[in-house]
C-alpha cells in the first residue's frame, strides 16, 4: 500500500527531529479503504521505517461499537 509507505517515511522523518516531537514522538495515522492504521502505543515514531509500528483497525467496526454505547 503506497499510502502506508508514505506515512511510514513521513513519520520516521518527523520522529527523528527532536524539535518536532516529544518523548516517543506523538501519533500518526491513516485511514484507507475502511482500515485505520494507527501508531501503536509504546513505539517510537522515528522507528516507523525500521519496525512495524502501525496497527490496523477496522473503522466500521469501531464506529458500530461506539454507536451501541
């Protein structure tokens, strides 16, 4: 997926700059074709290209669960 690779590149670049981030570097995410790719808690943004730090979540399932509450 091209968009996820672009997110990985951007996240790693931003995460490597201490003037732009604090601690683990915040969060980045992408919504593509019903899947939300979110940086996993406890991972470093700067490691986005070196490690698999993004977690896929089914956006429709999340919205459905929220609507039930």
